C-alpha cells in the first residue's frame, strides 16, 4: 500500500510539473503573439517560458521585443505592431496602413531606443534609414521611407533605422523643430492649407486622446480668438457665445505656437493636370521666423476687432477652469511676463511649437493616452473597470521616465496572463 501511495504521489508531482510547464509555455506564446503577431521559434519560446516560470513575465515580453540571450527577435514588434500603432497619427484619415514616413519612423525609433516619450512632441529628433541603397531623405517626398519599408527592413535594428538630429537632416532651424510635430508627414497632414488649428486639434486627438468636444470650456477669456471667427454667425451672436467660444477661447491662443509654419505646394498652373492630392505630395514644410503666416490673418472682415496674431507666443488658458483637472497639467506654470494679453500668473506661456509640445506632453492626459493606446493595440480591447488598477500602474511606469517599451512589455504580460 505504501508503494502504491509513493507511486501515486510521484505521478501527481510529474503531472503538476508538466501542467505548470505547459502553462508557462502557453503564456509565453500568448505574450509573443500579442507583441509580434507571429509564432515564436522553439528557442525563443524556451527562453520566454523560462522567464515566465521564474515569475518574470515582463522579461519574457522584452525577450519577444528585443531578443533573449543567444536568440534573435523577429523585429515584428517594431516593423509591424509599432508601425500600425503610430501610423494613424500621421494622416488626417487616421489610416493605419499608410506608408512608413518620418513621423511613424521617429515614433518607432524613440520606443526602440527607450527615449523619454514625452520628448516626442518637442525634441530635435528624427529617425532615418541607414541602408546605403535608399533614396536620400527629402523635404519634398516620402520616397526614402517607402523604400526603407519596401526593402523589408527590420526597424528594430539600429543598422536599418538610425537616430539623427532633425534640424541637420531637414534644414529647419533648431528653434523651429518640435519632434514629430515638424515632421514632413505631420506638416503634409496638418499644416497644409487651413489655419493651422488642425495641427493643434490632431495633436490633442492623437496624443492626449481628447477631441475638441471633450475640452470645451466657455468660461475662458475670448480675447485671443482670431478675426476669422464671426461673433454673430448667421446673424445670431448666441451661436458664438454658446458654441464657438467653447473651443476657440482655449484653442486659438495655444495654436498660435504654429504661427510661422506652412506647407505650400504647387498650384494648378504650376502643375497643370495633376490632381490636388498629388500636388500636395510635392509640398514641403516652411518656417518663417518672425513672420506670421497669412493663414493666421485670413477673413479678417469676419470680425475686424478680433485678435490679430503678432507672433508665435502661446498662452494656456486651459490651465484654469474645467480642463485643469480634465487634462492634468503636470508642469508648473511659468508666466513669462510678456506683452501678450494674459494677466493671470497661473497661465503657462511659451514661444513656438517645441515649448507647446513639452507643455502638452507633460500632462496626465498624455500619459494615460499612451497607455490606453498600447493597451488597445496589445490586448485588442478597451481597458475596462476591472483593469483600472493595472492601467494606473502602467501610467506610473510611464511617469517614471516615459519608457514606452516598458509599458508595452507590462501590458503584454498582463493581458496574456488575463486569458
């Protein structure tokens, strides 16, 4: 009887060990699938399962991203997952399948190199292809990046995608550079035509996960609303007071940061027979330091006594009011004492796009937005009430240094274990 009991106990231990090993391998496989979209090699699966078995699923996720000791990663996290994650931010249609461009490549490189992601809207930074057989980077087309993508490059390899100084690559003055906001792709999408309010709106939408409807606040001062906004649309001033002012009172003084930028392109006379979108593809970003672009002064007759933009000095009226808590400004206000119309020292102010990008990136909304976008990408669902504590932890990780690679790894470990 004792012999039977010993054999039975040994059998149970063996089955339990095998089950544990299977669970570890299953979890490792799920982590790899979520981060790359492709199955792991046997060597990678063994390495990842070992990390999971030791209680370190985050390290297993990092193996899937960048490789384990002696085991190469596929590169698909960068080339496919991050590319699809970032590409919708680079175009107005929010198309995830648009070609690689300087905006998406820079996001991919910043995550790969574990840069502080809060600098993405302000740094003098760009990533370019490092292959010798690529077309040179051009301010007037996207050929360089399309060739890099079509060559099947591993964007996780610094020998394929390398970091550069944007002002050196593009020729923009250093003071004009503002991370991905001054990439060619962003300029083509959001500085083209219009009034440059599109750049502000899509920066909110793509990087703070907030659209203008969500940040409306009619209590802010209306003194910086431009002349092109009628105070009596359709002859009814109530429309302005009850609708237009809600967005423009805060947006216009912030969008002033982009006053020196435009994206001109050939008109029909210069390129006869070429359709509009193709003519826009031939455009390039220009920066006119000290000279406000004409688009800021159009339709002045709509309200002649409205604000006339004199420079690129922005003021953040949303530091006070409902958007104080809604956006969660984390930097202290730094009133410059300039000659613009702000009088409350609680309003933050600055000059140009880079300082505005830094103001927006250092908010609670920016941190939560990056985490939620990573969660949706890897977990393929929206975070629910049951995920709140974990999401809060991911946000804390982001606040600790803006490391998006760590956020992705932790999200993948969490969602793979959640099945």
